[in-house]
């Protein structure tokens, strides 16, 4: 039976005083050869020379000559190598092995001091009814039998049916069920035993047989098994089963019932549910997990795009992966940038088997190369080995929306503006020209001129409440409200002239972003005139606009009709 990645193969036990010889020429560490696995062990120093580590539980009751799979594990703590020619696994005392027709189970190679050895083999139950103890030890043949021994197990061999109590006509007695984990498509042997407490014999001519009670009934390859012989009332019958595991992983019901024709009679066997999995190759594995494969993710995807993936990992540890084990991110710090994890394993996973885990991921929103890696986690965190490290590129998707110019966020363009127009915030704006609808105040007449604090102060004949626009693109240098109104100060970028606009209404401040270049035609405020908005009407009488310049006024603002838009 292939029970582990080391491909354990059951060795049949034959003939009187048979030896189970598993000889092999090489002793790597760790290594699995046939039905034997050797790996580094741990010794409790000062205790037994052969320290027991584990064994498979044998069934409590079996039929005569039933085939029973066995597994026994010891650690060599003797201080010397267990050489294949001098040491073997034996019954704890020779007389225990007589009914089992077994003297020794040999080692295929030398077992180094400190190594742990696991042997798998097959026992054939005694042919006579009775209770038979089984207890194992490691012996140096002809010299001594080492301590410690395996715990004793007692196997009861049944044959005559006990029908003394009232009950069903056909009664379940015992079964040798499949192992808890099977490889997909694996062939194996099992058996079920029933008692005939009917008043008539069970015969093939009477259409008696064993019927599968799995759904579907051919789950294990056999729907019905014929009687091995006629079964008189008061006798037991054992049905040997040669079966094949399903080819798809899953948990499958295993149950049988004696039937007559199409009708089941009496007790069925107890339901067991072996787990069928993909067999894994764990040879030479030094880590509890081996990455097997994964579905190839796309090399380039869209931000936030979801897709289905699968990853397969092998259990190369000595324990079963159950509820505490998950598939999860193997990225630095356990980052879950792909929006998945932890993912429950679809089935428990025995040692030497692999599990394929389907799950769904979602790409990060940020463009660029993102690491992508998965692994199996246990109670202590991420287990080695995870899937190979790789990067997936999340493409940058251009986004223009209602923009008609400027960048698209991915190094491309949302378009350009026609000649003379500029791109402002993703939108094309008109050329730098004054507005035709607003007053070109530089053509207004001069009502008063004088010098104030080094500035040439010029009053223009402009009505109160007139929109004051810029003649050329101008940079705002400073602004503020003073005793006579709002005063922004600019540098004309077309001429280089520095100028101030005085007596604008304080409540209409439309140029306050210092350092910003305001295009020609921008309305920066409303003239205050002789209103009380200035706060000092005595010094601001009559409808006018006051402009201060460092140059002579006409040098800074020569008269002339400007093109407008």
C-alpha cells in the first residue's frame, strides 16, 4: 500500500517461521527504501536503548488468516549502529510470534545511532480463534532484546458466530477498513466479517452476496462481492475485498451490507470515511512542506482584477494537517496584498500526501510589480517550503475622465490644447488676452497724478463697481486690505512693470494666491470709487481707479486698444 511519499510497500508474510527481508544496499539519512523510512531521531539520554515512538493500532477483532497492515517506529538510542546482519524487529518474546508465523522483520540497511526507523509490513492473523497479544521490540539476535517494548495490543480472532442473543438475522462482526489516507487510484485490500444468525444458509444460488453501501455504489470499484462459500446458520463469513480508491481527491464513505437480491439484510458495517489524496514525493525532504505546483497567474493584470488560482503542497512531516493548518500569504511580514488568506484546506492531509487548494485573489490597486507567493501555515506560523518567489505586474490604466489636456497618470497624455491656449488642471484655457466684456482701464483718462512713498500714484476716470482686469499675465506679489480699500500688487510678465491697484472693494478679493501667475483678462476686484467700502471716503472721493507704478504710468501702461476675447 502506498501510504507515504516514501512509497511504503507492504510485504506479505509467508511460510513457517517466515522472515520479512527488506534488504537494500544503501543507507542515506533521511531515506525511505520500500517499506522502511529512516530519519534523524531524538533520544531521551539515560533511558532505553531502543525507544518506542509509535505503531498503527491493530483491529480488536478479525477473522482467521486476515491480512493486517502494521507500522512500528523505534529510535536507536543504544550508542551503536543497528547493523542489518545482527539486529531486527522481533516480537517481544519468541512465543508471541508463533501463532502469527513470524520470527523477525529485518532492517534493509544499518540504522545509525540516533536515527529513527519506521517499518511497514503485513501480519497474517492466526487461523484458530482466540486472543493473540502483539508486542514489538528490537533485538540483537542471539544476544539480547532491547528495552523499551511497544505497548501490547490484543487481536481477537473470531470464527463461530454468537447468535445467543436476539438480534438481526445478519450481524456485523468486524472489518479491516482502509487506511485513513489513500492515494488516488490506489489498489488495496480490506475485509468485512458478518455472522449468519438466520435460520437458513447463505448461498450464491439463494442470491446472497455482499453489497456496497457507498454513494455511488461503485465508489470503490466493486458494487457486489460474491460469497466465498456457503455459510450455514451460526457461522461467520469473511469477505476479502480487493478495491481501488477513487481517482479524485475527497472524503468517501466505506460501508457494506449482506444482501439478498437487491435488498439489504441485517446490520451494515460501520461507516468509515477514508480521505483520498494525491500521493506526494517526499524523498530527501528536509522540511515539513514541499511545494508541488500552482496554476500560472497572469504576468500582467489590471488594478483590482480578480482571478481564480490553485496551489498544491505536499505534507512531508510526520503529522496530519488538520484544522490548524491553512494556505496563506508567504510574503514578507505576512502581507496579504492579494486579498486572500488564510484559506482552509479542503481536506485533512496525511504524511506523504499532497493537497490542491483552490482560492481567489484580487490584484492590488497600485500599478507596478507586486510580489506573489503562498505557503502552508501551522500553529507555529509559516512552514517551509513556500511557492517560488515571483512578481506580477499590475498595469497602469490611463485615466482622463473629462480632462482634455495634460497627463493621463500613466506617462501618457489626455491631449493637447490649440495654439495659444494653455492647460490648467486638465482643461484647455483660452489665450492670455483681456476680456472684451470688461473695461480696458489703461485707455481711461487720467484725473490726478502725484508721487506717494516712491510710487507714482495715478487716478483714472473709472466708475465705481467696475470689474478691474489684468492687461497682461501678471504674478501676484502681495495683497491686503488697508485703510482705503483692497490693494493687490503685481509684476506684469509682459513688460516687467511692478504695479498696484488701489481702492478696490475689500469684499471682492479675487486675487489672493501669492506667487501665482494670473492670466490676462483675470478679474481681480471691483473699483471702490466714492463708496464707504473703502473706510475713508474723505481720501477716496469721486468715481476713479487708483494705479500705482514705479515707472511713469504711460511707460508701464501705454494707451492702445488691445485684442480681446
